[in-house]
């Protein structure tokens, strides 16, 4: 999980974390600010539905999703 890139995308789109969480909630995915920050700080992984909702809220490309949420290389 690339924390800086996710926060950079949010700020770069002129949004706040709370606006993004609100958009995620409107998509039917339950996410509190606590849940978001736990995922952001690697205290818990984001679930697949949360990643999809965040990607939709931020209009991320597939490459951006991979770059932000799947940073570990698997050999």
C-alpha cells in the first residue's frame, strides 16, 4: 500500500479524505474514517470492495490501482 500516492491522488483531485469516504459510502461500501486510516497506515488491509470503491471515487486507472494498493512484488 503506497500511502503517499493515495493521499497525493486525493489532494491532486482537490478532494478531502472525508469527501472520498462519503463517495465510497454512497457506492454502498461501509467505510468509516477509522477504517480508511487503518488501511492507509497498514494497520489492516483494504478489502477488495473498498479498493474498488476508492478507485471509482478517485477515477483511478488500473495501473494507478496496482501502483497504490499492490506495491509488493511477488516472485
